[in-house]
C-alpha cells in the first residue's frame, strides 16, 4: 500500500475512529509496529508492518496505525 492509500483509509473512517476535523496530518511513515488484539490484557504481541499516521492541532494529537498489507486500522491513540 502507498502512503496516499493509507491516508485515504484514515480519511474515509476519520469520524468513526474519532479523529477531530481540526486535526491535520503532521507525518506519515511506514514501520514495524507491535500489535496486540487487546493491548490492556496480557498476552503475546505480533510485529506488523504499518503506516504510522500522526495528526495534530493546537490542543492535541492522534496516531493511527494502518496495517500495510490489509488496510486494517490496528490502533488509534491520542491526547486532547
């Protein structure tokens, strides 16, 4: 998947995953990320290749991991 494709996936699901309309993309890069189906529970983690897309605005930020092979949104983290 290309960077543009990953950005389009996030753009299409922006409201569903809680990315505020004021936030703008501040960076995007492909990297290996650690993934757990339930990050709050103990158990094994997997390494996945994902696009890491960061959003920011004056009052906060959000980081979205988009799995490179499938386009699945793996995690959404942020601070407001």
